[in-house]
C-alpha cells in the first residue's frame, strides 16, 4: 500500500522572547546572536501549556486539513525530546485529548531528527498494510531545559509543534527515498538529563539543563546535512538541480549556509523560519513544512528535501513529491 501526507498543522506559543529580552537575562547582545545564529526571536511555552497540549493543537490542525475524524486514526506518533513525563508516552495524552480512541500511541525520541524518523515510521506501517491513517506530531517545550545563564544554549532554542497526517493511497507514495542514521559515539556532545515538558520548578537544578559541545556539534551538523541530502537525492534517482525546495533543520544559519554551499543549492530554494522561531528541535522540520505550504513555497508536484540532525548524534532526510490527497 502507498501513502501520502494529506494534512498539516502547527502550533506556536503566544509568548515571544526577543534577542533584546535575552540581553537582560544573559551576557549577550542582539548583534552577537544574529551574527552567529541568524535568530532574532523565539516562542516560549506558557505556564499552562505542555509538550502534549501543543501537540494536540497542531494535530487538530492537521486533521482538519486532511478532513479526517480523530476516531478514524489508527496510530498517533509523537516525536519529542521534552516529554511531559517519563511515562506514559506523551502520545497517550495526545491520543486521549484528540478523541482518537481507536489509535495506538507511542513516542519517538530521535532528537532534532525525530519528526523525520516518525514520518518514516508512519510510512512503513502503511506500506506493510497494517494501518491506513496515522497522525505524526513533533512537539517541544525545550525551553524548560534551558539554563538561562548559558548563552551557548539559551539563545538557540524555542518551543512549538508541527503535525502531519499520513494516509494510505491506492495510486502512489509521495515519499521517494529516506535515510536514517546515528553515531552513538557522540551521545555526550548534546543531551538533556531529565524530562522537562511539563511546568515545574527547575530553577538552579542542573539535572534538567541542556548540555552541548557547540563546536563539535557544528562540525558534525554540516557534514551530516550534506551527506544525508546527497544520499536521499541519489536514492530517489534525482539530481540536486531537480529539487524545488530544500527544508533544512532550523538550527543555525551558519550551518545551513555551509551545507547549501557544499550542495550548490541556491538560497531561493531554501526555506528558512529560523529567525522567527529559533531551533524547535524535533518540531523544526514539521513547522517549516507546514509554513512552506501556507506560504505557497511548496506547490503540487514539487520535489522537496527534508533533512535534520541532532543529539544521538542522529541524522535523517527524505525526498517527497508534494501531492497531498491526490
């Protein structure tokens, strides 16, 4: 059985944290952040919100676009690195809140590559003939793992959620190729010691703070993005010139620029929302995909590459021929 994305949705918290705001919190400046990262502002989860609540909002949007009742879902997959709790899976909370009473539910922890990992998983369940309607959501309240005295991490990340509905299709699949990978030898270069998606008092509790070796991650990221992109494009039997839109993980503008230069991709074929949201971790490619469609940067028949990297050290990429519901 084939599969296609038929719905998409996103949710961004209302609170905006600008670089000027950060100047009052940590030893940094707007110029320093923009020059080194390309980020100007990011969204921060509200006190009454959690990873699961943002996932529900994004999921509802995707189901509405797909015209699919939650009761018809066979599975809910949530990609997150900031779960509400150690257990149960945040997907269980999302399933219940949506009223998807017939759906299996589980989380995928693939760091910033998680949304692509989860999408590929959904396609495999459908290709195997096991299920027909799957909701994939990536949601992050990653700000709750930030040490706001550490400018190397606190300026980079934001919160939000993106979702996609993947449904069985009799004619053809829109996913032409994918690559998933991981190098566990770099697991200590980027990590969060404990779950952090629910509101809690973690002030001065370093057990919850993100730890990152920035230079090592930067070097890995450029190589991973370039190699994974080449592999999926080759795997789809395409050339880089065939790609209509490149959606990279929104982590750092210097990483993106280095990658597209190495790939010889013109900047007008690259989708960027990093300046407004920062690094949304697993939710980054999900929100970017949704916005690319909303802004008509992605149109019927276009070939698009999604590529991400993250802790693990993980990487993932896929090529889609965009044809929702066709």
